[in-house]
C-alpha cells in the first residue's frame, strides 16, 4: 500500500512542474511579443542594414571579447586560491571553457553542473567546487553592478540622486552579505568544509578579484562598442554607456536561469536599453547580432583551449 504522504508529495511535485512550465511559457511569450513589437515599430525607418556589416571590425570585436573571456578562468583560479585550493592555469581554462558549452542545453544550469564536475575531476571537493562556481557568479554580478553604477553617471536617463541611492543600497547589501553571521551560514550550506569568514581577512585578494572582473566588463564594453561600430556608426563616448549597459542586460538574463544561456532575455533587455540611444530596428538588429558575436567568441576560446590541451597531451 502506498504511503499517503508520498502520494501527496508526488502530486505536489507534478503540479509544481506544470506551473513551472506555464511560467516559462509566459516569460518566453512576453519576450517574443516585446521583440516583435519593437521590430514592427522600427521597420518603416530603414536607417541601417545588417547586410552592410564591416567584417573586419566585427572580427576585431570578437578578438577583443575573446581576450576579455580569457580573464574569467584566471578569476576562477584566484577564487579557488582564496579558498585555499590550488588549480593550475591549464586546468582552470579547460574547466571553464569546456563547461560553457553546457549552458546552451535546455535547463540553463548545465554549465555550472559541468564546472563543478570538471573541478571535482581535478581533485577539488564537490562542495568547494560548487562554492567556487557560486562565487564566480556572485563576483561577476557584483562587478557588473559596479560597472553599471559607474557608467550610469553618463546615461542621459537616470538622475544622479537615484544613482547615489543605488550606491548606498549596494554598500548596505554588501555589508550584510560579508557579515560573519551570513558568511558562516553560507559556509554551513555547502557542507561546512570551509570558513568563509576568512574572506574578511583577505580584503586584498578579494579586491584584486573584483578588479579582474571589472576589467572583464570594461573590455566587454569596448568589444560591444566595436561590434556596434561594425553595424552602424556611433560616437566613441558611447563606450562609457555600453560599459554598464551590457552587464546590466547580462544580469537580467542570469535571473531567468531556466532559459538556456538567457537566449531571448538578454536580447530583450538590450533592445530596451539600446532604445534610449538608437531607433528600435537598429536596437533589435544589434541585439540579435550580439548573440552570434558572443557565441563565436566563446567557440573561438573553447577551440583554442581544446587544441592546446590536445597538443600538450601529445607532447607528454
């Protein structure tokens, strides 16, 4: 005879999955509706054609973005060292770029699962590998917020007193997150194998890590500007805006984790933000090209790392 409690639990899980499906369907439908509406609004104003992309500038923007992506495995290695775990440069690059391919699989979390698995294969405990992955997301998001708040002073749509309030809010949130109580709670959730309060004694290392992530977003902003310049001419001062615009769109997409690689969500956020500076049809064209641009840069880095790994293995 079946346990009534188990039957109730299974029934609840089934109902939860159905509700989750409708939530995902609603989010995707809203994004498609928004993109389609913006595209229709700007279609009658043929100011730019994506057929006129400057290929040389586009390739150059991919190279800049690839250099920026190369900073992320370095940051991952630095995070591991803050947690007193050693990872070689080669293993860190392999774990990062091999796992990136998983984010395009339905579910949206497989890149993180792959990262934990690959780090564990290199001798890092699963709990620590999970913590490294979570800290990567945290510091990448934190640096993105910092870049946005610095960039926001150059936006023509945000009053300075609002930016000041956001800075105050960020300081308060960080003060709470890095309090001993919260750090001990987080440490206990990952198995209690590491004392996260040690972060308070490694302010120099944490600041350097945050600087690396900030440099990453700075290079992404320059690459994004170069990519847009390959499509339409824009003033160079727009770099200061794009420095914070792209990470903001990335952060928005990262919250919708159930959509693989944030496809559609990031583009929708970019269209909305770029609309403050560009016509709708140009914004949506650039947002679509930006997805191809990002994928090509990731594939380029992954192929380089894979080639280096095979060559190094043959030499040994």
